[in-house]
């Protein structure tokens, strides 16, 4: 009888821990988490001012291209970091990505978002003390730039997300942030933005299937025009976003 009671207590404790982790996983994807993603348009603002994007149809194409680039270039870093969420792997992935990002605007945006994400995550997800210790160890060390994709994968791994879900989640937040930027740039209304986000799901899933589960050594740039356009952001006469 006592053994059964103890087993029930252990089961309830395990269920409680799993439930708590799931709340944390959802919070990681919540737009209310102050990671600075909404300060960036992923090159959309520059694309609008250079007339590459001028309406909803162009926006749809732009979002798909951003997701394609994200899948080919950044998902490998999310995947690798999720599989091995430790300090050594994170630092190695961060250095590799830093060497691959040739667009200075995009590079600075990645560092800004990554730095904000790990700072917020270390404070919010206090049930994972290794997050804070890894951040504290890395600050001022000069060996890590705090790029966003590896940090996102690192946090996903520590929060118990499997690699497929973490990669899908990264595409989700990318879609969310680009379409949010389009709304604030008056390219599409709130209802149109919601409809577009829902319609693009099947294409996003296809991009995930195409690029998922690749190692960082396989990362590549598939839509170089986006890289060029985003690099022009710093030359805009007036701008709302940081990138």
C-alpha cells in the first residue's frame, strides 16, 4: 500500500514537471517575451523602399523566400544546438555562424536578438540554472557573439523540445515576426496578416521537411538577393526597424 502511494507521488511529481516545462515551451514562442524580435523586419523595410515588395502578393513571396533562407542557413544551427545543449557545442556553432554571415546588417540583428533572448531566458526560466551559468561564463569572454539561431536551439534543448519541434518553432517565430513587420509597415492589415500566416503554413512545413535535421556544416544561403537587400537597410534615409 505504501509502495503504491510512493509511486503515485512520483508519477504526480513527474507529470507536474512535464506540465511546467510545457508552459515554458509555450512562453518561449510567445510574442510577449521581450527578446527584441519586433525591432527587425528581416530586410522587408528595405525591400519595400526599393520596390521589390509593393503589395500583398509580393509580401507572400518575400515571406516564403525568408523562410527558405532561414531553413537552409539557420535551421542547421537550431538543430545542432537542440541535440547538444551545452556550452562547448553552443560556442562552436556561434563561431561558425558568425563566420558565415556576410551581411553586416543581418549579422548585427542576429547578435542583438540572440543576446536579448539568452538574457531574458536566463531570468525567466529559473528552473534551468545552467542557462544563467552559461551566459555568465560567456559574457566578456570574447569567444562568443551570441547569435540568435544557436541560442534558440540551446534553449529549446534545455526546455525539452525535440529537434523537429524546435526547428518548426524557429520557422514559426520567423514567419510571425516578418508578417508583424509587414503590418506595422502598412503593407497588410491585421486580418490580412492573420490570414496570410495561416495560408503559409503548408509551405512552411514543406520548407521544414526540405531543410530539417542538417548539421551546421551543411548550412547554405539559397536566396542571396534577400541578403543583399537586407544589407541596404543601413542606407535607407528613414527607417522604422533596426534591420
